[in-house]
C-alpha cells in the first residue's frame, strides 16, 4: 500500500515550522476562502467552519493523502479579533488585549483522500497579556510582526515579551495543536501506534 502524503492546506509559515519540527515531510497547498464571520458566530464555531471550508476547497491531490487545514481565532470578552487591517487596527487590538486574559481557538480539519472522510475539532488556550503602555504598543506595532496574525501578535516572536502566562496548548496558540493531531497521525498510519503495557 502506498504511504499517505501530508498536505498542509495553509500558507502559514508558523504551521509549516511546527509540522517540520515534529519531523514530518509535507507539501504546502494553500487555498483562498471567504473568512468573514457570520453574525453571532462563536470563536469555536468560526474556527472549525473555516478549517473545514479550507480542507474541502482543496482540489486535486496525490493519493492517498491527508489534508490538514487549520484556522486560529483570537477572542476577548466575546469579541473576535482577526488579522489587523492596518497599524491602527493592530493598536486597537493590542489595547483590548493588554492586561487581560483572552482565548485562542484553533480549529483543525483533517480530510482523508480518496476516502473523502473529514474530521473537525477545536482546541482552546487562554493567554494572559501583561499591561502595555501606549509607547509599548506603538513600538510593537512598528515591528510589523503581528500584522498578518490574528490578534495582532505572535507568541513565538517579539510578542512573547508581553505574555504573562498561557493555560493550555502552546502550539495551539501558534496555530496548530500538535498534541491533538497526534492520535490522528497514528490512526492514518503516519506514526506508529503507541505500545500498550500488559
């Protein structure tokens, strides 16, 4: 039986880095979808819906394959924060996050091909920001680091200077909860099954 290839349905360098650090070889196959939230849609529902939409939007693929799609949503006090439109929008987001705890939800969708089965789930981590002065916010926005990231910050970069604590999965906050992918990789034969004690 031919081994199953892994297709990462994402252009995110952070997700590629995480999969690579976990020892996987894969092809990057990003797609474009409408990521507009629906009225009243929760962060978890939004993240899972977008991940599923991305996985299903993948057209041709080498078979057999496992397509992995993900979407990360930042929410503070029920307000969903996407990627900032411009530096002022980034400042607005950081003012909302500073000195508070917010949730980071990543939805993942795994589409097996050619079986055409799909599994979706989401993971939530809580991140607490230190208070930030207007000067600190301006300085961080000027680095440009958070301009292509939900919530306008990066945990794995300069943004770590302002993170007081994380409750939950670290890799989830970066954009791909590896510990939640592990059992799926075992299920699809991409990793050996763990041995069980007698």
